[in-house]
């Protein structure tokens, strides 16, 4: 089975009983068919460009995949399993600590927590190399952590201290790391997608124009269901498919854009379908199951790395908390929340690791303890770090500070001693 | 080509601009900021030195400067042929600067609508796609916001893109990316990522192009922190500013003007890069400081001819750098003349002139003998009808009248 011959829907491997109840008040009938999905509904009906021949039926049913991989343990090794588990625990513990710190008045503004969506971040980002890039939205703490930004740096940034990854100038919604290739952190939805497209463009440019033949850097763009209705999303799907850019568009469909249900905002809620409309595979995956996400991610990242072009991956996931710490979260049905809480990705992975004998209870507990210590240490470090001094005010506005211009005395304003004190008139 | 400005028939005066160029050539290397103050002063007095040369000064008044017409020069052909440098049109100068920079640094690339195979809607990128390939001169789909963002992402990851807006007005669609990402990401990332993009395109009121194609976006962009804005007006400064903008690590918006692309001038053969933050002394004088940029420079110079005949001696400065303002050149001029007239094509409300008025009042109030006068375009959408369009922008007779009023 070739995985590069046009769009197909990869059915995820069932590791736990899927929730097939049809008495779901929120999901209307076409919802059930797309998410749980029988093969008949996964027929692609989009028009096909002549340049892309699609093989007739490339849908892989669950049972086929299960047969191919008879031994479930081959899904990941013990090492990988523990790495993923630790990453997810770190994400959860960190976000819980953020909530605590926020209510204690240590961090401010808009803080958007990732609880419940850890499978997407860990499932994708743990497959990347250091040189690959990640672009996120305002719900970016865990993406940064998964990519390797130290918890200390992220926590300090949230506290607004000068030791933060962005020197305290970015905040919760602007996590950047040049070292780990985290390209943000964007407050407006959809803003990051073109930036991710640009990073993928650089990768292709390096390979084809600058002749760095081994440059196969991939970019992941994470964004939500609300963004999938935004113009920048569609424009970038077009450009990425047109130029076969090495990018994966990951939609974290948690069904809610603040208080706007995805079903109330979208004419066709199946976001994965929008991929084939632009000439790339559109894949839907259960985003509460990290192993399923990981399998899909491997395929998509592999495609990009081989130069075969972009993929659109829709992860059905859920955020256990409100949109932000300021959101009272009164609109969502408690039953819906309970249903998804039962599918907690961390619990699911823990169960899998133990049942398949990849790890023992004790080992997992040790990891949880270690992560707790890391998070405590991060808070301590952030607490003790200094706040930015006034001199930092005017730095970093321009890469070349001559951009502040020439003052009345003929000198560049950045040469004015008051500039470094942060009190110069610019 | 037909004259751009009604009633102008005079040819380009090449000799004065050539002499001007030589002066510029000596001082055109980018200033260092390592505190060599003496150096800076010397470069500055490039303008002052010309004042002290009285014979040259007298000469200038008579053969007043460049007109907007891409002329057949009426200076003798022999003298033209023997002069150093080469003649070209403004859009060719832009292309020359662009090509030199692309040759010099393989990371420099161009993206925009119709920049590749079509050669650019104003031919600025003609021939470049054939030479450098479709990826380096990228024809984008019509998605300004996204390809501007793509350019920004590429800049963050190591490339140096030049993003062309087919018309400056189209960049309104890219405002999200220009304001949020272009201007701010260096700061919000704590200095980790730089955005060395150049965003360029033609703007300004053309010849009956209608309201939407006649916009002046400099007023909308000027408040964005973290960007620089420059406006070119001659082939010489177009090439120099293009090169400087590409070499700068800051995001720079380069404003070109639709009606100036066919200006002809002789520019040096040697490589030169101008300073992004400096203003240009066009015509030294004693009585009044006229600050202008882009196309209005030519209206001002035409008015200057009339003024000289009436006995006035205006000092004309092309501010070139719209953000930040070169308050040194401007300040020195004000300290000499004590009267300021700003002539711009921007809208009256919140335009560059408004900001400049505020900056001058703040810094040089004591030196003024009269209130600052600012002539801007009317706050109306540019009408299609030719006569109406003519009345929305500042015309030379208005400039003459304003100077007369200022100098009363």
C-alpha cells in the first residue's frame, strides 16, 4: 500500500473501545458517521485535479491494520513510551500549576491551558528533530515544552521575568525559541499559519536554491477548529499544496472556539475534508489517543520530509478547562465534558503501557514524581528571577536599532545613553 | 513620454543632478554608529558644504532641478555622453538594485503577484525569474495576507524576502501580518528572531486610477512599532534605498510612486548604498524650509522655479525616511530658515505631515518664526474624473501661494 498516492483516510488503530453511542445529543447523525465512521462515509467526493491520480479505494479499514501489526507492542518501544508519557505528564502538571499561579496573582492576562489535548502535542512533536519547526497559537505552553523549551524558561516567561524565553516581553501567548525552533505563539488565530508556511518555504528554498541537499526540515502548524474557517487557513492550504511545502497542518478540533460550538460556526464540520479540496490528504484521527495520533503523525511528517507535500490532520480532541482562565465555561454540556474526561489521554496511555507490560506502575509513578519536581523547580526559578529592568524597554524593537532614527543633535537615537536606560525619547 | 504634470515642458537638468551625485557618492557609505561623531558631522555637512560654495549656489538657483518628465535632455549630447555613470529609468534603477543584492546574497528572494513570469506589473522584476528561477522570484496566488505572512516566516528562518504589493493599497489586506508579525515579532520573541523583509510597491495618486488604486498607506503604517518606512523619488535614491532596505535587518516598507517609474536619471556605475534614516537635501536655500517626499518633490521643485523668479530662496528637503524622521537635517534647516512648509500627498488627517508637524513643534518650536504650514491631499477618496483628481492633490500654484504667505 503506497501511502503517497493521493489523499486517503487512515483509520486509526483501535486500542480502546471506541465510544460508539448514538444517543449523543450534541453530535447530530452526520457527526457520528464522520467521527466514528463507517467506511461508506469516507468516500472522497471532491473533484480531482488531473495532475493527481487517486487510487480507487485507499481506505484502510481497522481490521486490516490490526492484522498487519499483530503484535501491539510494536507500536512503540518502552523508551518511546516513557518519553511520550513523561511529556504528557509534564504538559498536564505544568498547566495545572499555571492555573494555581494565576489565581495566586503570579501571572496575568490571558492564559489558555492545554489540559486534555496533550496527546496531540506529544503525539506529533516527539517525532520531530530539533531543526524542525513548530508554530502554534495562544495555547502554546505545551507545544513549547514538547519541543524542548525548558520548563523554567516557560514559567519565567509567564511570570514576566527577564529570564523567560522571550525575556518577559512575549507572555503566555507568544512563546518563541530560536534554539528549539518554536516560531510562536500568536495571539490572533490564523496568524501563525502563514508564518509556518514561510518556514516550510525556507526549508524547500534551502534544498533547491541554496543547494543544501540534506535539508529536510519539516514544519508543524497547530491551530484550532475556529481557525479552520479563517481565510489565512485556506490561502495557506493552497500555497502549501501548490508548492509541495514540507508542512503538516494539525487541527486541534476541540469542538469549541471560546463559546462558539464548531457545529454552529461551520457549514461542513468535517475539517479533514478541506484537505483534498486543495490537493492534499485530509486525515481524521482520535486526538485523545496518543498512539493513534503518533501513527498518523509519522505518516504525515514522513510525507513532508520526503518532499511529497503537505497533509491536513484533524485531531478530535477536547479541552478539559475553559477557553482561558477567564472563561467561566458555563456553556458546555457537563455530559460532554464527562464523556471526554473518561477518555483522558494520559490515563489511556498509562493503561496501555501497563497492560502491554512496557512499563510498571512504579516506573510511571517515578516519572510523575520527577515531573512534579521539574515544575516546582520551574516555579521557584521563576519566582526568584528578576523582573525586566527599564533598560530593556527599548531593546529588541529593532534588530538594527538605527531604525529609531537620527535625533536633532545628529546622533542616532540608539547612541543616546538614555536609550540603554530606557528613558530616551524615541 | 507624455509629461506627468500639466504644463511642464522643461527637460531634466542633468548637470546639476550629476554634480549632486558626485557629492553624494563620497558620503554614501552607511554610517557607522560606533560613536565616530566627527565622521557623522562631516557627512552631514555634505549639504552645508554646498551652501558655502557660493558660486555653485548661484548656479543652482538658475538651473533648477529635476522635473518629473522623463526627458529627452536638452543639454548637449556630447556632454551627456562623456559623463560618468549610466542613464536609466526609475523602475530600472529599482531592478538594478534588486538584482545586485540578489547576486550578492543567495538568501534574497522576491515574492508577490506577477513578479516572476510577468516581470512585475511595473516591470521592476522583469527578467529576474528567468535568471534566478521560479522559487527565488516567486509568483504567488492572490493572497496578500498569507504570502506576506509567508515572507515573514521565511525571514524568521533565515531568508531575506522582498514582498511586493502589486499596488500599495493591496497591502491593506496584509495589515494583520504587517502590524502583528512584521513589526512586533522581534520584540515579542525577546530578540530571538529578526524579520529582514522589504515590503515594497507602488502607491500614491496616479492618473485617474480610481479611489482604491490611489491610496497612500504611509499614514496607516506609520504607527506600527518596529518597522521603518522610506519613500524613493529619483532613480538614484530608488536604487540606493532598495539596496539599503534589503541589507537592513529591520523590516522596511519601501514606498514607490506609480507616476515616477519612468523618471530618467544618470546614476553612478559604482556600487552605492544610501542611508535609510537620512533625508536628502534637494535644493539649499535661505528663506523657507519645504519638506516633502515622493511625487510631491517634483511639484515643489516646479513651484520653486516660480518662487525663485519671484525672489524667494526656498530650501527643499526630500525627507525620504518617513519613519523615523531625520530630525537632524530637518532641524538644521529650520534653524537656518525659521519657516516650515510641509508638502505631502498623504491625507490631511493623521498623515505623515501631521506627524512631522508634531515632531517639529516638539523639537524646534523656539526656532520658528511662523506656524508650520502643511499642504496635504484632501480627505476625500480620490475621484476618477481628471479635474477632480487634480484638485485632491497639492498643485504647484498652491505651494507658491503658501510660501508667499509664510514669508510675509
